[in-house]
C-alpha cells in the first residue's frame, strides 16, 4: 500500500530555518514545458524550503530545485516566495500544495503535504479543488459507479492492484465528476458481488472467476461500491450449487463452500430455501464421491471459519 512520504519533523524544521540547508531534494525535481513561465529568478517553496530556479526560453521554460552546491555557487542568492496555492477535495482532509511556475498545467508543481509541511507554510486555509493531479478515477466491471482515489503517485501511474490497495477511494456524485472535467475512468476487470440468499451480507471481489471475501475495512477503502446481486458465484458446482452435507452423519446442517473464493458457511433453512433448495452434494472432504468437485477437494481447508452460524 502506497503512503505519503513522511519527513522527520526535526529535519524539516532545521531545513526551514535556513534556505541553504533546505536545498537538497531527495530526488531531482525539475519541470520543462512549453508556455509562458513566471519571470526568471529564484523562488522558495514554503512547505519544503526548496529553492527553485526559473529560466524562460523561446516558447517555454525550465525550472528545477537547486542542490546545495548549485545554490552556493550563485552570486545572487536572493529569492521570492513561490506562487503556491493549497488545495483539497471537499470530502477529504488530505492537503496538497500546487505551485504555478507557468501557464501550462505541466509546469505546475504538485505535492501531497504532511501536517508538518502545512504548518511550515503557515497553516494556510485550503480551497476546494475539482481535480488534483495524481488522482485516479476508476470503475468496477459491470457497474456505472465512478470512484476517485487520491495521490496515486503524483508523477506516475499505478496498476489495478495498486489502485485497489490504496485507501481511501471516494464514490463520486455527478456534480463531483463534473468538477473533474468529466475525466474518463480506468475500467477495472474486477467485479463486486454478493449472494442474493446469503443473510450474512458477505461481499466478494471477483477477478475473472476467482477472488476473496472483502472485510468491512477493505470494502470501505474501495469506496463502498454497490455490489452486483447474484444467485451463484463462479466456481459453484452446478450439480449442488456448492451446497453439501456434513461429514458427520449426526450433523444435519448443510454447508455452502466455494473454493474459488475460499468461502464457507453453514446454511440456515431460509438461506437454503432462498437459494432454490438445491440438492446437497456428498459430504465436503469426501473426495472419492463422483459429485464432490475436484477443485473443492483440493482447496478444502478445515481451518476456514464457519460464518453466520445459526
């Protein structure tokens, strides 16, 4: 799971105390694009203490964060405050700094802020933004709902797995989507499902026929998408719809087990009735029986807890 890079508070305060001490960025940072830039000169970014040098050329400009050696070699070390704005999404507490080095959006410097960085900038009141660079809009397969995940790496892209691992996502309203400029979503292959007859309300993420049950925290972290309501999950045995008798003949309860999702639960009468009263298969674990699916035998794990016992 990707998290914001945190800077030690003591090092940050020391860097902010002196421009010369704040000039060594952890990674080289530079922007070069077409379009009009702000006037040539040195500009200090308040939340990091970095000094950026702006140089205009015909049709565009170049700016980069100076190293300690570069700054020390300058005759004129005077600088101005960088033109930085502070923004957030209306639903989020995560803050960002955006510095406008030029008219081209590609010349804008975006950074997610730590609490210490925001305080170092003077704790400015942020304004609400419609779209923040690095955000990812996505949708699940089979659904029209759109979600926005913040800070999916400011200057890069992430895979589907990385998008789902990052938290939290926000379900967009139509007006919120409009505020982004109606940006198109990344269409994920994953589907979100729940069983129509399962009274536990278990929700599953389905990756082309295999997946997992989501915990409440995992479900909320991906934006609480509305699940598709289905009667069966991929991998259900069509002969019994993955409903089985117990190995112990004295136990008359029926078991639902799906190996593709590692999901097992004891069925109540109402659940069995709502699922269509399937004829139960041979006891789970009895792999010699013809109607005991090989996959279920291979994946069977007695340590899987029984859910929603009644």
